[in-house]
């Protein structure tokens, strides 16, 4: 793996010798993690995952890239990885909630954004219809 990284660094230095040194080490995180996981043998096999758990395979394919995806297969598997992947979107949303409102049924839900999203959607539709006419 170190050899692969050093080869990429040398290629970047040859292709663009006039660039500052600190720009050589910039990379796309998700693509790099996928490539390194293939090299380490922990890349999530979506086909076998789809057979075992279709919902989890869908979340690995479409959902956010979380490090727990690389703990499903290979060396050092983690049983809690599936739960982390399933809760990733909820955990990201939880950090953006300003407050919880309790409704008469006793259900708590976030009050932020639902009315604003609906208002924005209606305005966008009206603007689109106005622009087309």
C-alpha cells in the first residue's frame, strides 16, 4: 500500500512540477478509501451483502460513506458496523435539529425545516410554471 501511495505521489510530481508541494497530497477521500479497502481486502462485497441484507446493501451503495462499511468484511469484522451504517443518516440529521416538539400522540419530532421545505417546494413549482408560460 505504501508503494502504491509513493508511486501516485511521484506521478503527480512528474505531471505538474510547477505546483506547490502541499497540493500533491490532496485527494478525493471516498475514492481513496475504496481503493485502499480493495488493497487491504476489506472492500464491501455488495452482491453477497444484497443476498444477506438487501437494505444494508442499498444503504452502502446510496447512503453516506462511513468507515463502518469497511468493517463488514475481511479482517477485523465488527458486528456493530451494520447498526452504524443503518443509523448514519439519522445521526447526521440529529446534529442539525434545533429542538424537538412533542405532538399530542406523544411522538417527538423535529420542528425545523418541514414547513420551510414545503414552502420552498411550492415556490419552486410556481416559479417553474411561471417561467414556462
